[in-house]
């Protein structure tokens, strides 16, 4: 049975190049629309007042995950997991910046480091235990190279 993905597009359309890149990313990860995944597109057309309504609609349609183009699409977001690679020099600064701003937004961070692909499964176990509502992956070579594995472990 195909997985159901909700995609909330703030300013893009399902026909945009960004949406096409999302579809290509799914294909590169081994997921084919119609066979492995069903995508519920919800374009806001740049109208931020519609975002909450569209997000509610996706929840009512019981999608398994909601992909958004901005964290502001989830107004009551309280817990975010951050996946990072301690071996990537700039990640340390990004994590420090996130830790500094998270309390100002009333967000509790769970920071989970991975340095090898075999650490992905335990990392996602930690994410689940933290009851995270969203996941922020700080991109680097390791996480980009193994993005298909990350998507599979996350799902």
C-alpha cells in the first residue's frame, strides 16, 4: 500500500520546478508516485492565512508525513529533532545557533549526531523517543550521499 505524503506549498505550485525536484528526490530515494507514495498537494498560493487551514486538511486526510517549505507552517510546533554530523565543521555552529533561537520560539530541540550510516537507525529511535513533531537534517556529504537510506529509516 502506498505511503501518503502531504505537501504544503507556501508560494509554489505542484507544477513548479521545486515540486518537480521533490518528486525527483523521491524517485532517487526509490519511491515512485502512484506505486510507493501518494502525494496530497496543498498550495497556499502565497497566502499565509491559508496555511493553517491547508495543514488541518492534510491531517484530516490522514497523511503519514507533512512536507512544508517553511517551519512557520506548523504554528504550534514544540519539539524538533535535529540530525547533524559532528565531523562536519560548520554543523557545530549551526547547532549552536539553533539552540540559541529555539527557546525564543518555544521549541524544544533534540539534537542527534550521526557519523556513519549504521548510526541512522539508532538516531531515529532517539528521535521517536523524543516525540519530535518535525525533523531538521543539516545537510552534509554523509547525509546527502545516504539520503535514500535516511528516507527509508525515517519512514
